[in-house]
C-alpha cells in the first residue's frame, strides 16, 4: 500500500462547546488545536456545537413552540381574504 495516499487515522478529542462534554475517538479529521484530555495525554481537538450530550432529542429536553402565535398569524392571514 502507498503511504502517501491514506489519511492520518489517529485519536482525536471531540469537544461539545455547548455542554463542555469531551469524548475521545479515532478520526481522520484535520485540526490544528490540541487539548490535554482526562488521561493526561495531549490530543488534537475538534470543537462541535451539538453532540448527544446537548441535543434535545437525546437529552429529553423539549423546546417550547409558540403555537398560539402561529394560530393567530394564520387567522390574521386568511381572515382578510374572506
């Protein structure tokens, strides 16, 4: 196998910036930043905004939707056409 055509497969820390959650996994993603992980070793870090720790579907936290405002907007829009 040619050594120059394969990506660098290494340990990378993915850091969820919204919940301060970090997890270590293997990846080929390129990053220039590093971080000291819980085990004391230094790894490349890739910052993400949403992970399973902060996503509403996985955490069970539901978002409030303004349904009353939607109904009023619908009524205003179609009441003028009658």
